[in-house]
């Protein structure tokens, strides 16, 4: 039994013409698999490598270099919330915000709430320092966050 469905494989193959060679499709393939399965398992790495005609270690190296992709041991929740920990956000209460949220939802950075709804992550500067402290919720940046406004957002997820 394979981990990657035919639909996932087709989406990866659709990337081939956009790049000079199959190796260059490693990151797009990892994103496709991660977005769909919320993790990239060892089996998925082997199957991606097979599709791209690479050694699994090469795919694994790329995957672990970015520290973005979750593994089967620690999969991503339904939503991912990134807390900026760079200087502007830190000076305006970002650390306390993260601490309060982690305490409230009983989760630690890099991990997912027990109900699988939210994965909490550290982020470096989100490029919205004027609105510090900032968080990123599924690709949308939210500025001037407080524990209350962040909790409200998370509760809606
Ligand atoms: S320091 Fe947080 S957005 Fe720039």
C-alpha cells in the first residue's frame, strides 16, 4: 500500500514542466504532501524520492533543512498558528502572548493541541513589525494581538 495517492502523485508530476529537473521539484513535492497529509512520513519520503528519481536521503535532507515540515510522530494540526519572536514583537509582549496561549491551550511550541485543532509555532519576523505583536494564522497575518484577541481567533478555528 502506498502513502501517496494517485491524486498527490499527479499534482507532483504536474510540477515537473515548471522546473529544470526533477530534483528541483523536491520542495514543491514536500509542500504538496505536507499540505495534504499534514506530515511527511518516512514512507512518503521514499515515495517522493522514487517519483523524483532521487535517494530518499536527499529528500530527507531537504525536508529537515527547513524545519517546516512535520513528521508522522508530530503531525500538524488542522491549523497552524505562528507566533513572531523577533525583536519588535518581543518588545511589545510577544513572549508573554505565546506563554499565555500555550498555558491556556495546554500546548508547547512546535506541538499541537490535544484535539488536533491547532499547532503552535515560533516564527521569525513576519514583516509587520508596526503591528507587533503579530501572529500568522494559516497564512494570514494578524497584528496588535493580545491574549484575548488571539484566544478568540483560536477558538474560532
Ligand atoms: S518582529 Fe514581529 S513582525 Fe517583525
